[in-house]
């Protein structure tokens, strides 16, 4: 881990799929230069099982991933964030608590794979598509920060 990593907080409503995927992806491909976290305005309390299955299939560590409230990060002595990224329209429209740091706020409109109903294959496909979208945007974020 870099001495002063770029701290990124991914926000969503339920914190069970999109924001968890983003946290795991950035921590995996950020080469220690980044430290990612995730939270939700109304956390589900558990990570969606398909989120964990997909990450495990990709060889990405899932230990420590949990669904949590964004209130955990709203402490004056908390983590100083460089970027806060909402990954769903609901969270983007909500009033966030005060979260420490001088950060750039971004919004990525990513479809919710946890909202997909259908066969196991259809659900898995939705999660794979979400993973691909997030990985592409996270790759761009990393490239932008390297310049």
C-alpha cells in the first residue's frame, strides 16, 4: 500500500452490489496507490451473493467486504477522501452526511444488477455487465490520476 493512497468512497443506496464491486475492483487493480471503500444510504446489511460469487470467480478477495452505512465515514476524525463516487441515481439525489476530505464528487449511472429478476444465468449476466462497466470507469479513473 502506498504511503498516501488516493482514498475513494463509492456510494449507493443498498451497498450490496455496485458499490461493493467498485470497492473490490479498485482495491485489486489500484496497485496500492488507491484505497477504496463503499457504503450505502440505506444498506441492505449483507452483500448480494452474486457479488461475492463473481468476485471470487475473478480471483478478487472478498474478505472484509460488508454492507455498511455511509454514516460510518461521517466522522471529523475519519478517512479523508479524495473522491466520492455515487454509482446509482438514488444515492446521487440524496443528501449525504458530511464526509471529511477535499474531494472530487462524481456520479456514474450504473444499472443495478441486484434489481434483475430472472434465471440464474440472466442474473449472472447482469452482474458481469455491471462489473465490466465499473472496471472500465475505474481504469479511466486510475489513468487520470496517474497523469
